[in-house]
């Protein structure tokens, strides 16, 4: 992994959860939008998620119902993450 990738992921992990707003540190979730089943998105296409939103039963690696509860999408969370990194 390049130094720039590691730095970016470290910065993303310091942000609050992009789904529910839980305080950091956050897990880093690579978005699945536009990816095939066995593919992982670039490290620069990552969003911060709390453990419940990331790997909980209702999270992104569960039934994804939290995304509907918070009325968001992976692309919207990516946009919010990029904005937060530049504030």
C-alpha cells in the first residue's frame, strides 16, 4: 500500500460515522457501488462507519437497513466524507 493511501485511510478513520454520526474512531468501509462481487474499491473510495453501521446485522455487511433508516447511500456518504476531509 502506498503511503498516500495509508494516510488517506487514517484520516477517514478519524471522522465520525458517515451513516449515524457516532463519534470516532471509525471503521473504514470501501464502498461497493460500481464494484463487482470479488472486487474492492480504491482506498480513496472509503467512508468512516461505526462498528454497528459497518458490520452489525443492520449495517452494510448485514441487511443494509440502516442505510434506509438514515436515508443515505454509499455515494452520498462518500461525498460527505470528502467534504469533511476538506473542512
